[in-house]
């Protein structure tokens, strides 16, 4: 089985600040770091570090070539990624003293994907393989439809959430992954997570649903039963790639046919390690690190 992550590649410029800048305010940062990111790239890194065979496809400029080198160092196959002379996607990230973040995105080549390029990429995958996508690239409707026609399992994370998500054929998605805020927006409700889940199940009855709930843990609906797992308590340093890490490890265990509670436990442990570290891809732990963490926690 092969896993394709078709998603964004961004040059991340991360500023460490005392607090997230407010409207009309100018503040100083005490460090700035240029790094490799993008939700797609982060999820590819997480999937690979978890131990899956992962292919990344997307589009970026030569200014972001170092991102591909980074992904390759984690074991990601980047041969299906297109490099152009145009500008790569960029992210301006503020991380405060509590580890919370605020992000401004410039799409760059992430939003210049062509249908012919999609066809070429998907020709390398077959029924039963997995496609992982987010909401930072264009042609998502086409990608979902074509993958569904080929019988490829689809994992969709609608982040960053916007109105365009409502126009996507989500009934063709195998696994829908949301946090509580994204879930509420998609369900059009301001209720608690149980109401959000119930509404999503009614709107998308064919989807399995994975929802992260911050300090309330996480839950997974497999089509017939809801499973819940609490979060691991750690000192938060940077939450930038926490959700991407969770997805990578949960999908790893799901593909390996592990039970739902084990999948939630491993994903929760991996994301706990990630938030205790600085950075995006570099914060994602390797499989043996998560196994060691769980050994210490059990």
C-alpha cells in the first residue's frame, strides 16, 4: 500500500514573540528562523517519521528547493513534486511564550496546480492506496473526484477552513479530520463537540471522522462507534505542527489495522512530543521516540 500526500509546501518564517501582535501594534521578536513547512509537507514528514511509505506531490519554486531536501531526509519520496521558476508558498508565523501561534499564508505555487498535473500524479496510485490532502492547494474538487474514481482512500483535513470547503464532494472522503473549531464551522453549529460530531455524521454519513479537542483529548467515529482518548500533559513550546503530527500517526495505525484506541493513543503521544519542541517538521518525533514516550507513560 502506498500513501500520497498531495499538499502545500511553504517557506516558514517563524518569529518568537512575547505575545501575538494586536491590531495597530508593533512589537519586536527575539528570534527569527527560516524553515520548511506547509501543512502538506508537515503531514508528509509525520507520515514518513511514523514509518509509512510516503510520496509527496505539490508545486513550489526553486526558492523552496531546500524543503524537498528536508522531506527526503525523512524518507519521503518527492519525485512527484513539480519545481518551477515561480515563487513558493510562504508562511509568516508568530509563536508566543505560551507556545500558541498565529499564521499568515501566501499561497504561491501551491495554488497553481493544473488538472493535467493531477492526472499524471494519480496515475501512479491504485485502488486501496491512500491520499492525504488539506485545504492549502487548488483543484481539490478535481483531486477528490479523480481519486474516488480510482478507488483510492481519501483523508481530508479542511485546514485552513474557509467557504470553499462546503463546495467540495466530501461524501467521497474516507476519513475527515478536523479540530473542534474546524468541526464547528463545517457543522454550522456552536454547540459542544458531541453536537458537532452528531451533525457531521448526519451531513457526511459515509465518512469516518477524527476530531482533535485540545486539552479534552481526541475522538474517532468509525461509522458505528465513537472512541475517545485523553491528551498527554506536557509543557507546550510550539503548537505549529501538532495537528499534522496527529494525522500522520493516526493514519499509520489505521493503515496497520490497529484498534481505534491504540491509534488515538499513538497519535496523542506523538503530538504531545511535537508541541514540546520548536519548529514544524523538526518537531515531529520518530516512531521509536513515541514508543519510548508511551513506555514511560504506561
